[in-house]
C-alpha cells in the first residue's frame, strides 16, 4: 500500500494497479485485456450495471477500470465520510465482475467500432503499423493497437474474459495507491476488511516475456497508400535503451521541445 495524505478537500482517491496492461495480452488473442477491463464497468455478480451506478450515486463515489501498456487498474474516488462502504464497492468491482453475455456484447460492439475508427484514421493507421515494426510481433509491446485484433475481439466469450481476469487480477499481482483526506491508520483496516481474505490462485503469477528479441534496427521508409487522403501523416520511431527507472529529463525536454 502506497499512501499520501492530502487534506485540502474531503476526498480520497484509491487505485488497485495490476501488472498487466496491453503487454499482458495473449499473442493469439489480442484485445482480450481491453475487452475485459471495459466490461468490468458493467457491474458485478451482485449488482447489475444499473444497481452499480445507483450505488456509486448513493455514496458520491466513482468506480472505474482502465489500462495502459503495462498496468490494468481499478480506481475509486470517494468522499472521506463514505470511504468504508466505497472501499467495499471497489472490492466487489475488482473481485466479482459479472461479465454477463449481454453486457460483453454491448462493450464488444463499442470496441469494434473503435477499431474500425482506427483503421480509417491516418494517424492511427500509421501507429498500428509502426509498433510491430519497432518491437516485433512476439514482444509484449509489439501489438498494433491496445484495442486488439477485430477478428479476435468478435469471438471472445465471457469465459475468456473471466479467465484473463483470474490470471492477472490477483492479490499477489496488485499494488494499492491511495491519496487523500484520511490516514493510513484509518485506511488499512478498511482494506483488510475488504481484501484480507482474497487468496491468489494456485497457479504461479504470470510473467511477460520482455526477453523476446527485437527486430534488428534499420533505417527504412514504410509507405502506406491511402487513396483520396487530403493530407499525409509522417510518423518516425526507434527503440531506445532507456528504462523507466532512468533519468528521463533529457527525453522529456525533447518531447516538450517538439
């Protein structure tokens, strides 16, 4: 648990971060992670989407899920006086997603529409081509898009999403980050009450294969012809040897200057 006290307003923000993200997507099922995370917002095994929304309104809380390249997360924004029941709602959200067929179908349709939009937008077309060229198809960062392969997304079942959730959303793969108007002494008992009995599955925690070989760097120009486009998009990229733990101030300055 990582905690920072901020008492300017009576609000607590809390996130459960799981080391998953787009990089955890199976290479044979790209898009599973995105569909799973987005389907979590549709309710739990005890609260359908309407009841889940009503519970948030009653508490003045917001519960949602999201992801980036390396992490999948569940987030809570809660009023300090309602923190205890809000944490319980977050725990239900994280531990008991429903993945009802009708909800998954609706979210799937939205995700497929997003993919279709990517396939018709010049900048997105360039991005989808660039990433596999830089990292290769087998590297965790080599997926063309966080939204995945439309043919895969169209076939994913609620059972597929539940299996991915069990594999990656587990207590031994989680970090809790909390910021707001409370204390660690007040927060820890609430977390214990909602999460202490959450046991990881017997299978070992999954790992991403960052040792997958990268393509040999080479200067080249890849042209994607998109007829009748009024403009051209030029995207350039290279894989750096920088790590997230390195001092990236020079790189950040270059991005700001650009």
